[in-house]
C-alpha cells in the first residue's frame, strides 16, 4: 500500500493530466473563447445585463455618474470580444488612462467583477467559462486600482 | 460538564451566527461593522483544525474574513469531528485585517469515545497569527507567483480529564504520557494559487512542528522532541461561485511511542451561500491514533462538519 502522500500526489498528477487534456482538446477544436461563450449575441447580452446590474449597485454605480453608458457598453463589449479572440478591434482608452481619475478601491474592483459574474449567470454562460474571462480581467487590477485609493463612494462614512 | 461544554459551544456559535447575519451583505459599501465585505466569495477560506483560515485540515495563504485590503473581516466557527473512537469539537473566532494580517483563537475539546481509554478528555487553546508576505491569489492570474503567507500557532494544552475512568488514575498532564511539553508553537509557510481559468485552487504548505496529534497529546516526545518539517497540501475545484470540492493532506511527526500518529487527509465540500455563512462537510482520516496505548490500531476516520459565520 503506497503512503497516503504518494497516493494523493498521484491522484493530483492524474487530475492535472486530465485537465490539461481537456484544455488541449478545447483549443484544438478551433473554438475561441468568444465562440464558446456564445459569440456576439451572448456577449452583447452579458454586457447589457452587466450595465443594468451595475447601475443599481450602490457599491460602484456612483463612479459612472458622468459616463455615457451607451458608449461604455459598446467599449466594454469591444474589449471583451477582443480579449476572447472574437476579432473585434478595441477602440477605447487603455485601462490605466480610463480609470486614472476614479480612485477605485480593491473592494470596488471586486464588486464590479461580481456584477459581471451575475450578468453571465443571467444569460446562462457556464461558471467555468465565466472564470476564463475573469481570469483575463483580474490582472487589470494593477492598472485600475490605485496604490492607496480613498473610496469616493458618498455612502462610505469618511 | 459535557452538557455545559456543548451548550457553551452552541451559545458562542449562535451569537456569532447572529452577528454575522446581522452584519449582512447588502449592495451597500459597508456592513454594520464597517467592513466592506469586498473580497470574492470563498476567498476568506473556511477555518482549519487550528482555527486559521484554510480548508478543514490545512491552512491556506488567504487572510480570513471578507474585508478587502482597505477593510477588515471576522468570523466564528464551530466544528464537530467524530472518528471511530475519538471525537473532537472545536470552536473559535478569527479576525482578518487589511487582507494582510490574521488573528485567530480556537478551543479544542477532545474526547475518547471508544477503546479501553473511553471517557478520557483533553482540551487545548490555540492562538494563531498569519501574515501575508507576497503575491495575490486573485489578481496575479498572469503570473506563476502564488499568494504566500507565514503563520504561527501557539498551542497550550489544558491537560487530561477523567483519566481514572479510563484506567489511568493520577494522569492529569500530557507530559505523563510521554510528551516533552504541554505547549508548543507551530510555524508554517503556505503558498496558494487560484488557477481561475481552470476553476482550481492549489495550496502547498510546510510546517515546523513538534505537536503530537495537533498538540492534543502535547509537544515532542520520547521518540523525538525536536521540530519536524512536515508538508501539507490542498487541491480544490470550484464547480460554482459558492462551492469548493477538494482534498487535503497533512503529514505529521511521530514523536510518541504510545501514539502511531501518521498522515492525515480528507475530502471535503465547502459551501459559501453568502459572505456571512459557510458550511463544510468532509470525511477525515487521521490514520492510527494511540494504537500502541489502546491496542486498537484501526484507522480513525469519520465525518467532519463545520459551520462558519462572519463577514
Ligand atoms: C477589469 C476590470 C475593468 C474593466 C475590464 C473595465 C473596462 C472599462 C472600459 C473598456 C472602459 C471604457 C474606456 C474608455 O472610455 O475609453 C471603462 C471605463 C470606465 N470604467 Fe472601467 N473597467 C474595469 C474596472 C472598473 C471599475 C472597478 C470601476 C469602478 C468601480 C470602473 C469604472 C469605470 C468608469 C466610471 C468608466 C468611464 C470613465 C469615463 O467615463 O471617463 N471600471 N472601463
């Protein structure tokens, strides 16, 4: 009988191989993440739901007070389409510049991600694909969140 | 005594449960306690056996609670483990601040429920401190760097109850069973990586310890009294935003002739319906426990159930 640790590491290795195999198969199938998410229709619906959810989320909606939301919706769609290999050009500003004046905190960043998860749920994109998108967005925290942000949320007691 | 302890655990847990739910997560920027509850679901972790933020058996390099790097969080837990011949109840509270520092307190109440030592009880208090050193498990998706924490767990064993009933009249301290000391400190380093694109969490830790059965049988012993360096690991799959399914393993030193201590492992399902409540159900296997002392050498496995409430 192998030691529990060996058995455990063995199972871990096996799981890793299966996961890697699955990933390779998905890619060799020639489908981009954009396709797997459901293409333009699904992604536009997601971004639309996201804007609705964000508008009623007091944790972050105040940051969009002076934003043209139609334009924002289009730019966010372009960006997600571009990132997921949907082939759209992204015509907006870079993430650092777009958020430079907003004093966004980590909690606000995470709140926005939660709203995006919620939007994906509403249009029935599976969680494992949602995570693939959020995994691409998460490192943008370095550009979006300032080093020592002070929330501008009027609801936070200063 | 038994009933008093159980009652105390229930009261403490339900108070915190109440407080946690009262704090309530809303779509507002702060809860009643000034916490922003700003971290992702599941990233507070559960409470490990020693009360630190982790799975059920192994600490994770997460700071407990749902406060973001500008805030704080706290939780309380109650855990019940019933192995074939042994029972462990733990309860305690933990606080995480600035997503950087974690403090925890946990009480262990251990009872022998089978074997010739039936009736024996041991208890201990554990104080934990964890500090995040580097990396970010969520944001660093574009790098291989895990989130890394260093932690310390100070254990103080309260001694042995009802030894006479178990045929060990006069035994009141773990040092009488061969332990070198009744208190000790574990130091660990934990590295946790969330592979978000794969919905996987992988964690590895190493612990410098001389604890016998998590300190329930004291520290160091007749076979070895110095620190051992023991590896630990966690793997968890996230099938939904609120569920983690996985397994943990933890090797342990064997310091006492009386105790055939070996590797502990579990499989678990953790469910976090809201940032104020988590439930863990696991199957835990500690291997042999006190085999040479009791003559009962079968594996000690059984259900592990834990509830955590907080924010
Ligand atoms: C990974 C996370 C994020 C992504 C991918 C993202 C994406 C975008 C995009 C594509 C734009 C349009 C850029 C342009 O106008 O040229 C934008 C603008 C904006 N974002 Fe973000 N954003 C993120 C995080 C956040 C967060 C956390 C907040 C606030 C809580 C926020 C608030 C805003 C606001 C208010 C604007 C409009 C700025 C303006 O009107 O000048 N964003 N974002």
